[in-house]
C-alpha cells in the first residue's frame, strides 16, 4: 500500500506489574512449602495424604502456568483517524456471520448483527457480508430478506448522523437518548426509523409463530420440503453493490451449504470453510472477519481499528489475525454464572499478547485470507509460481476457486465484476462432497477434529510461526449475549472443555508443536493451561471429596491448628482470595461478582468440565462420539423478571448430578461433625478445624444446590437428579464406613 506520511497506526506498550509479580511469587512459595511439608510427612500418613499431595501438585503446576501467562502484559493502541491519510486505498473485507438453529438462535438476533456489520464506517464497496445458515431455515432467509430492505434506510441514517450503536435493537432501547440538542430533521427521521424497525420485528415475529414465512414460491421455492440435515446448497445474493458506490450498501449473501446424512459436516468449522470458498469466488477479499450471530458491532470503526494493526505492523508475521475480546450486553448483575470473562481477558489475554499473541476465540476476529489458505511465514516474501501451483492442488476440483486462491496467495485480490457471475461455481464448492481429495479442514481453512475449531485453528496458525494481536478499542468492538441460565452456561462450558481435550489428546497437542514446530515455549504453556481444563476436574473432585472422607472416618489430610504449617494454608487462602478480589475491583467488578466467580469455578469444574472429560474418554474408547451442542441465545438479559434474575436454574441433564452429590456429602459431613458421630481417631490423626472449614467453604460454593433442593420449576433440582445424587452419596458414605471398619 502506498503511503503519504508517517503517522502512526498503532502503538505497543508494556504494562507495569511489579506488585502482581511479587504476589505471584509469594503464592508460589507458599504452594511449594506445602508440598515440601507433604513429602516430609508422607510416610506418617495414609492414602488421603498422598491424594492431597497429588492434587496440590496439580494446583501448583496450574499456578506456574498462570504466572507464565501473566508475567508480562502488553497492550496495543490504534489510531484509526490516521489510516486514511496514510493508505491510498483501503483493502476489501469479507464478513462472515454463522447461525445454526433458528430456535436456539432467533433470527431477530442474527439480523441485528448483520445490520450492524452493513453499517460500519468503511467504504461499502469494499465490504461483503456472508451469512451461513446451517439450519437451512426459511425463517432465517425471510428475516434476512426483510432486513436487507430495512438496511437501505438504516445504513444511510447511521452514517448521516454518526450513530455509534448500529444494531437497531440496542440503539432504540437506549433510554438515555435525548433530543434536546437534535435537529427537527433528525427527530423525524429517528421516529421513522423506529417505526420501520418495529414493523420489521413484527414481520419476523409473525413469521416465526407461523413457522412458514411464505408460500414457498418464487425465491422461497428452494426451501420447499427441506430437511435441515439433508438438502442441496442454497446460495442467494440478497444485496449487491454493482455500481461500486462507497456510500452504498455492502454486498449481502445468504449461504446454506449442502448436507447429506452420509457426509460429515464438521459443524461450525465446516460452515466456515464453505464461507471461505464461496467468498473466495465472489469477492476474494484479502481479509476476513468472522462473528457469531449474536455478536453485533458496538464500535462502528472496528474495521479501521483492525486495519491499523494489519497494515501498520512491521511484517505480516506479526499480525496473522486480530482478535477482539468477547464482551456482553445486558449481563445479569454481578455475573451470577461467572461467564462474562472480564478479568480473564484483562489479565490473561493481555499477557498472551506478549508471547505469540492471543488465542483465536471463534468470533470478533480478522484473518488474513492467505494464512487461512495455509501460507507459512517463510513463504510470504519468497512465494513463486511453482510454489503456488503445488499449493493449489490442495484446494479441490473447482478451477474458479483455484484461480481465485492463486490471486489471494500472490497478493492480487481483484474481485470479480459481479457476485451473481459466480453463483454456479459457488454451488459447486458448497457441496458436501467437494472437500474429498482436498486439504480443507486439515491443511487449509478452519481445522476439523475438535468442537472448539477456533482454538485448533489458532494453534495451527501459531505453530507455523505466525503471531496474533489483541485489540481493545474504546468503546468495545463487539457485544454479545452471555448464557443466562444454569443449563445454557453448563452446556457451553461442556462443549468448550470437550473440544479442548480433543486437541490435547490428538496429534495437534501443543507439546508436539513446541518440540517439532515453531510454537514458542511460553505460548505452549498457555495452550496447555487452556486445553487441560477438563483434566482439572479430577483433582478438584478428589480435593472436594477429601474433607467429607476425613470427617466421616475421623482422619485428616490437613495440618492441625497447633502446627505452624497450618498458618501457611491460612496465608495461602487469604492472599489468593485478596489477590483475585483486587483483580475484580481493578476491572470495575463488584465483590459479589468476585464471589460468584469463585463459586462458579467450583461448580463448573466439578459438573460441566467433568462431563466434558467423560465425553472425550468415551470417544477415545470408541463407545460414543462427541456432539456439538448449540448454546441458546437470548436477545436481552431483561427477559427474566427481576425476582428471578441471577437465580440458578436446573434441568433434567445428568450434568447436575455431581454438584448435587457434593452438596449432600458436605451437608452430611458437617452434621456428623457437629453431632460428634465420628469413630475414634487412629494414632491421633483425627479430623480437625481444617477439614471442617474446607467443608463449610464448599457448602457455601454449592449453596445454589441447597436452594435447588427446595425450589420449584426451573429453579428446582429435578427429583430424578436428587435420587441419583443421593444414591451416589450413600455409596460414598458406605465406602467410608467400609474403610473405617477395615
């Protein structure tokens, strides 16, 4: 790109964190002191002592990984206003939106995301939006069709009056908006836009209640008798900027790839690869943005922010992709389900930026097309005709796609004259059999083999030697909706852990990438910290069971109050709690939010993460396959009334059995301790204050399960779950009694 001056596009700064490092080292020292104490007295204690030592060794290892990630924290600042003076012509961007289920992901959410993308501050003729409908829903298509009509008024309105929030459902819900300083013309247009948006919502709502938005004639004929799991490819150009107007509307294309029962479709990764191929034929932009259907654009300059990093980096190797944080709107007060991840993005992801960069989060990310096409950093400067020719053999049988890929790999990205000219070729590359005898999903595109295709794809990019960048503009670039119920939150966590473990036990394990490829050592540690989330459920579950066992059998796994090392444990607990609390307070979170995070960390690990581990074990044993479960999306956190907001919800899923069992066990243990029903201690090593305090702490963490025992409806634990948990608790108590008798 030609430049006119040397205005900076971005700055990189290192955050000072001396105090944090000191506390990190103190916590590590306390953990190691505890382990040394365990080793010295191991021969004087039984199995519980050894089990506690193994669990605490795992916790220490986890803390070392966390320290490594957060030790250096880096932040990038972008200057989008400097972009236009420096760059003579902005590059094109293809924007991908994915949706899979019109019930769990209501179309009104999807079209708001699409409308916000169409209205970003960027030349319209340089943008193309592709919507992947993996549910092949006529309702989704109808909603997009109506939204494209509304966009012809909404996009000019946003740009004319510099509207900041360009998802209409959020803009019109803003009660703080006043018209005291607004012109009469703006007020009239605002009212007209609000009426038109309400009419759009009514049309979508009416169509969803009828379940048939049309009589399946004309443009809807292809949806007649469609089975969402067995149908031909449907690709429709819904809006095309044929004149190439910078102030017009971006291209809008609907894509529903072909599906057949006998062909694997690889869930979201398969859908993203189809979008990559279709867009490569139609617009072939050098950069691609992908967002989930509920992540609308909150900062209209988001593309400019990304371009500052993509075009302003010293080399392409430094910015393979630009990841924006996942942030949420209308989140429940104090984050009762601990899933808004504010602190993790603030500390962990900024720490990753000092290494090879943030992990790919699956949404809110800008990619270089040629890197998704499998390019290595070493080939950027030396790419030649022979290399491209050999590479193109992996792209499949479409001559048109091979030609467009050659242009992309060589840096020549002149798009076709008209999108409609590529419809026939696009249908070919959207067929479910197209990927056979090609490298899609293995060497090209989004990678297959994991339910978390985003992390696997990012790992593949990093192990080639590429780096990524974390961008945190103000206001936030994208906002989405967090799961607002217990089942939804647990489903999401289980899916994440299942996919992460699939990567860990595969040939894509980051340890191999660090040994034999170009993944940096500390980046490898960061991937390990994430990928072994499911394995953490085992030591957490064992450590949660130890206080119960020791109280019931009147044995110990913790030092007594009169032993000096007891105060090591107290100091460790207090310092760690205050340390994590300070992180929440510094990011603007409340004390209640911190407590909810601590509580949900215990619940999630023992329930969702444990079941994620089980699903991977069953897959490895060949008993069952893992299943991709779509998380239910809610447009507004206000959908629940104030009395119910934040209350834990349950369903019939077995995922709540371990949590209910742990609660019943600790409740029983405390009753036994209070009534002094324990047997005589052996060799004076009876349970003490430490075991009781641990049991009280876990009882507080699982307090929602106490409410669930007496709750009704979705706030009550189903009788079947209670019975299963009670049976497991009785079995555990019987084993405790058996070991005591032995």
